[in-house]
C-alpha cells in the first residue's frame, strides 16, 4: 500500500511539473547560455547559404528547417506553399566615361529593368533627395541616368531606414515617369565600403521598368566628388537582370501544443529567405535561431497554457508575401499575440508592445522580466513587425523586442551579411529576452484576445 501511494505521489508530482512551466526569470537566466540559436544560424547559413525568394535554395531551406524543427520536438511541422514572382540579377557594372574615366561599384535593385547586353551610356542627372527629383522638370531628367543621394546615419533604433529608404523604394518609379533611361541611388546603408546594398523596389502601376541599381557608398561619394568639379558626368551602365515568372515559396510552421487553445496562439516569427549576395546571417537566419531556441526552452519547461506557433516566413524580402499568405490562410484562428525577430542579432535594448486593453498586466510582467537584461520599457501602444502586419491589422496584440541597430545597416542586404557579423553573447541575450517574453505570454491568465 505504501509503495502504491508513493508511486501515485511521484506520478502526480511529475504531472504537475510537466504542466507548471518554470518561472520566466529562471528560464531567462538559463537561456543566457543558449547554444541552439547559434547552431541554427550557423547551420542555415553554412548548409544552405543564400536563400533568394522563390529559388531552389529557398526550397532546400524550407525542407532543412522542417527537418530541424521536427528533430527538436515541435509538433505538426508543415510547409505551406504559395506562388511568388521571381526576379534574377545578371551582369552588373558601372563606369564613369567622362570627365574622369573610372569604374564604380554597384548592385542591381530587386525588379530592376534590364539594359541591352552591352549596356547604356548617358549623362548623369544628380539629385540629393527624392523630393529634389520630384521637383525637377521632366526635361532635366529625360534620357539621362538619374542619381539620388541621401544622408542616412546609424541609429540605435534604425529609424532612418523608413525615411532614407525612399530613393530605393520610390526613386525608380519617379525617374521612369520623368523619362529617365536608368537610375542609380546611394546604397541604403550606413557603411563606407565598396559593397552595394540591394533591396526590393516595385515599379508603380503603369510605370515602365528601367534599370535600377544602388552604388556602394564609397562609389557614391566618388561620383558626388566628380560631379562637384562642375563638368557634365557620363556613365556606362550594364544591368542584365530578368523576370522568370512565378515560382513556389512557402512558410515553415511548427507548434507547441497548449492546455487551452481557446486562449489564443502566441506566434513567434522570423523570415527564412535572404538576398542572393550574402548568406543572410543577420537578415534573418539569426532571427529564426532566436525565436526557435526561445520557444523550445518554454516547451521543454512544461506544457504552456496557450499554444506557441513558430513561423519561418518565406519571401519577406521581395514584398512580405509570406506574411500575407499566412494572414489569409489563418484568418479564422485565434491569435493572442504575435512577435517577429527581423533586425539582426545585436542586444535587445527596448521592449515595445501594443496589446489588448485587458492584457496591460501582461505587458507589465514582461517588462519586469526583461529589465534585468538591460531592456527598458518603450511604448505600450505601438509595436510592429514586417510579416506580422496582417495580424496587427486584424487587432492581434503585438510585441516588439527592439535590437540595437547601430551596426545593422552596415551589412544589411549586402554580400557582407555573413555569420561572422553575429556576436554570440548578444545572440544569447536575444534568446533570453524572447524566452522570458514567450513564457509570460504563453502562461498569462488574462484574456489577450481582441474583441
């Protein structure tokens, strides 16, 4: 009898332990020694490498990710595919033919039009902003190669990307409307290297695509110095990119079951694709490593109240296709919270949130759990993320763990986005922060669902 009672007590204790997750602070502190996020980041960048949206490499990455998530013990791992338009770069070069002949370093922008195989040569029309280009008469632009500069500087929050990204995002369409033969912009980056920063741009409805590229910032400086001499500048530009039609992309999804599915899903995401010129270590293999390692720590601690869903979004770089596909496919499901890691791997310094009114105490507990990591509480009515935008629009609560972006735009969308840029102790701080945040959200007793 005593033996039976002892066995029953042991089983009850084990069951309670499995259903009562550890304290978020304990999980947080243990995560500071995490190795899994690094292993995922290293594996994805080494075994797959660049993962352009809609490419065979992105497909291999989806299979790689699904296999890894299953091996880690996540449930219902699957790939949800969707079509995306695929653009491929070709030959790309720039050469100043007058007044001081010399080569420049550049990289084509996503969806760039193509020059003939031998390129085009034309006079360069210099502008220091999109506003200056818009204000210029069409005759000052027609038939010329437009150049747009900007004054982006490094910031901790990366706030300048929105403002100074306009030359890349809107510049090509404006230049085409005014009759330009092509456009080159100063790279949207904060470095002074000879490596260009690519990125997507989409020509506006009815606008004829023209060749569009980004000059490395050192080459942009050189071009501006040449133009400052006061003589007309001529450039030969070769960009032989092409559109290849629609191809499959997809989201990789994995689950941590919860005790109360009706309380809503806690979604944590990253994006799997990268640009073709680097291995996408900071953008965004590290994000996938961070959210996966954090979710596993919470899973291994015991069954959470809410289900946790990991989403490795596809085709973020070319226009947030993965987020849109997820939002459409899962619109009828209850989501309590969504968060995304997509700003590198440097230390998190601020916690922003935009939760439902009833979840205000949850945000306060998150802030308390994050404070020992040096993370300050930011706005409680503003947070965002790229692929989780459709969920935010549907009223789902959003959490944003703000990483230090001071270095991020030195390497963003370049061939320099490689594993050596990931600092392991800072990566581990990210995992600790995400672990604490997920633990609080997944186990909160408050109603976190939108009305």
